[in-house]
C-alpha cells in the first residue's frame, strides 16, 4: 500500500509540474528551460520524502 501511495504522489507531482510548464508556455509564450530538470527531479524527491515519513 505504501509503495502505491508513493508512486501516486510522485506521479501527481510530475503531473503538476508538467501542467505548470504547459501553462507557462501558453501564457508567456516561452518555456523556462531551467525548470525542465526540476520538473523531472522534484517528483522523485517528494516521493522519497513522503516514503521516509512513514519508515
């Protein structure tokens, strides 16, 4: 159960990051290239932090 929750938290964070990138691209007509690595790595950090709260 904890593994499934951890994966869902990571996927949800990734979806939020991608949605923010798309929103920024549509509104400002440019992609913040510095944010692309962050959007890919922050979900892993959030999932690990969530997992460590329960271990």
